[in-house]
C-alpha cells in the first residue's frame, strides 16, 4: 500500500507546477546551461551541503535567450537613465518590461528567486503606459515604465502571498498593499514577487513551497533572508529595484550576501501595512515594528525611488508620516562654505560577538579610505554598553505573540520547519501587557543611552553617521547564518541603516593556519567563531564572496543616510580604483 502524500507536499507540487507554467517555453534554459547540482525543490532544503561553489552570473549574457538589444536594456542603465530613455521614447515600456521579464525567468531557473512571475500582468500594464505616453506625451508618473519586483508577502489582488507556507497557497489576495498601490501610482511596473524563508523568520531563504534561493555568486553560500529572492534577482539584473522588509536584517543581509545595496528606513518612511499573514493582526504595531525598503545595484538607484516614495508615503500608508526627501547633511561639494567636516564614527562590534578577521579588515579599509577623503573626520567610537542589550530585547519583542498562530498554520498541513528554524522556532506563550510594557521600558532606556553615541558626550550632534559590520562573519554557507544582533539592534533603535559592498574576499583574507586568539565573549561569539575555525569550515569557501559594511544614521535621518552612503560608497570606489587591477571586484 502506498503512503499518502502529506498535504503540504501535495500543495507544494501544485504550486511549483503553477510557477513553471508561467515561464514561456522560449525563455527556458537548455539543460546544458543549468549547472550540475540543481537539486530538486525538496532536496534543496535537506541536502544543502551538496551545493558547490558555482557562479552563474554570466549565464544570462551567454545563454542567447536575450537579444543584444535586451542585454543593452538590462545592463547599461541606472534607474534615472532608464526612465529618461523611456520618456524620450527610445524604448517602449513594453520592450523594457519584456527584457527584464525574460531575465527574471532566467534568474528563476538558476536560483529559484521567484514565487509569482507576473509577466503577463506586467506586459499588459506596460502596453497601457505606452498608449498613455503616445496619446498625451506625458508619463504616468515619475517612475513610468520602471520594472521592479517585490517580496512575496506584499499583496496584489488575485495573487498569492504565502510567506513560504503551504497552507497559505492558492488563497489569492483580495486587497492591495499600500506600497504596491503607491509604486503603481508612480508608474512602476511590478514584474514578479520573490522568494522568502518559511515564516519570513530565517536568515536563509528556504521553504517547502518554492525551495531554497541560491546565491548566484556561489551556490555554496546563502542568499540571505528574509528578502533573499530579491537579492538574487537583482544581482542577476532581473529587476531594476526590489522591495523587501526588515525586522532583523532582512533587507541588509541579502544585500550583503549578493554584494548589492540595501536601505532599511526609519518607521513611517515607506508603507509597510497590509501583510500580517501568519501573525495576529496588528502584531507589528505592539511589538517590534518591521519596515519596508528597497534593494538596488547602486546608491543612486536607492535614492531615485526613495525620493519619490518618502514625500507621498503618508497618502498611502496609515503607518507613515509626512516626509521630505532632503536634509542638512554637510556638503562636500563646497568645502570652503562648510561650517564643519562630515563626521563618520567607527563602531567595530556590538559587545557580544567579535567580528571575524576579514570583516574587521574590510571595516578598517573603509575607515582608512574615509580618512583620506577631504572634508571627512573619522572618529573611533567605543562600543556603547547599551548596544549589547539590544539583541536580547529585540529577540523577545519579535516573539511577543508566542508564535501560536504561525505554528497553527504550519501544523494544519503537516509542514515541518526548515533546517534553519529547527531548534530556533517553537510554540510559545503570548506576552501579557505587563511583560510587553516592561520590555518596551527597557527599550526606551536603551534608546536614551544610545543617544550619547551621536554627540560624544557633548550638547550638540557631532557624529553624522557610523560605519559598522553588517554581520560578524563573511557570507556564510547555507544554513549557517547567526548573530542577527548586528542588524536587529538598529531595528529596535529605529535607526535607518544601509548595506554597502566594499570588495571581494581575497586570498590574503584567508589567514590559513592562523586561529583567532582573542578571548571568547560568550555563546554567540563561540558560535560565530565556528565559521572561521578551520576544523569546522574550509575558509576557501569564502573566496570571491562580497565583503560589505553597514552605514547607520540617527532616527528619522533617512535622507542623511542616503547622503552618507553616497559619500562612503564614493570613498570605497576611489580606494578600489587605486588598487592594482587584480584586486578589484
């Protein structure tokens, strides 16, 4: 007698078939171009160690599915440049969208980065925009024709928002997330929804419905989570800008893993509401409040979309505040007129986990590049004692609802937890009002203590931004991410924070045969060192992976974060350009 297929597996088979059917036959890669070891969806979850260091970044250029014109469209423009040629009618929105849809389809076949290909919908929308432009000679909005992608949990009517849970498949949304409405009002065209971890609560984007997102730079390394699909899609140039969410680092960590740029804004800058699947309604408003934000391939592209979103966000999201995209960040263009230098602080850790040597080295290199930048003052800031308290409070607030509803959803189809969540996720108890109030009081005390970091003990703000590691380790192997405090702390504090790539991991970063000899700080630090201990990892797995840093500014200083990222990114590129060619990314 055959064993009945578990409910979650049957649902997953149907969902995978639905996804496959949305990729046209002429956009499918020949089997010869898909690297060996492309495990089945199920095997990608349980047999992750079989993935090898394979880079697939060049396949979209060489597979001959994209025409020369489509390669030009998808590779030669930033956001502003592409918007300009569309408005000037050098390209129609339809041909631009088709080029990116084809590239997204290729990316899906190489990395499993999509959950919902929206190609037909996107092309219909593009034709409507073209007709409007032809008739009126005016674009629909400032992002007219821009191909973008969004994380799976945002709602589009008629499309699933599963959050990687089988029980939520084939239950299409009936409402529109405010961010989706805002982006489409600006003229942007959503071409796909992207893959995420089961429950959105993991640092490796892996689920039983769609399988594991693979990092296009190296299949042996994680694509990050929970916005991992966006990271992989953008790295392969299958979208111009992607939108994700961040409560523990879910925008910044995938940006780090793929060597692209991510922007976690302050609460209220980008509409977040309309995505409570798997949680009690309103949970994010009473515990730790997640935010939505963009990922892109340049600081300029982040700024191009934030400049249009921030001033309009309050018109679409009930969780948004009035905003202006502009500020008082000191200008480096006219140094003779500056009242003072730009001051960048260096915070080297969180007091709980010591950065591994290549991470510390990358931060050092950025600090040195900034010291050589005219008009910039770099100051060393001792790790604030309050920073070590953030991870514990943030973690408890994330679990304020006890996870009961999420576990109910999983158990309804017999769906097991993915490997990264096993041992980390279980059914708990909802916090009482008193318990939640106590945690929020601790949070307030931490916020008060952290304010001193920005004025260095004085009465005026002296530090414009800080640089800090994104994680205490390089891009880790599959299912080995840990130490989320480097990113979750700044969600607790509501500081805007961005991810900046620095350079690739090099041979000299390996330090083979040289162990870390500093005292172990605790259990988190011990776990982190396993990613560097040559008894538990072959350090060569990190070769050519991206090393990145995090840029952070005070609460609600989102435009200032953008300007600081511009400045620091420019300093990094000057440093890279000064190196011998063999050392460049």
